[in-house]
C-alpha cells in the first residue's frame, strides 16, 4: 500500500514540476494537526525503555507536575511538521489519497 502511495506521489511530483500551482494547501492540515478540538483517534507507537515507560506514567500521575507527556509529544511532532514542510506535505498528500479509497 505504501508503494502505491509513493508511486502516486511520484506521479503527482511530476505533474507538480509541470504545474507548480496545483492548489494543494498544506496550511489547512497544519491547522488541524495539533488542534485541541480534533478527536484523537490514532496512536503513534514509540518504543521506550522500561525506565522511560515508568517515568512517563509517573509524570502523568503526579499532581505536582504541570505537564502532559502525550501533549508534549504532539507538540514536538507539530514543530517537526513546521521544520520539515516538504515531508509534512508528502504525508498529507498520501492521507488525501488514502481518504479517497
């Protein structure tokens, strides 16, 4: 399936070279990326050590700590999307293709 997305993206890239104004608006996806109102329906699996896992849960449960570890990860991913806009756009184009099927 990923190969099909990559192939479709390569075709799209070729078309983009011919017509750079294809109307794709990555900003609409950036706005929804880490939105508080958007439902959180997907998870991202990140392998961690046993020690990091224990620390993560303790952070979540500690009343004296004003941090939400899950939100911190989401915030970092949003920063990466802004830092690497071409990778973000590629991901959003693949998402559009996936939603069509």
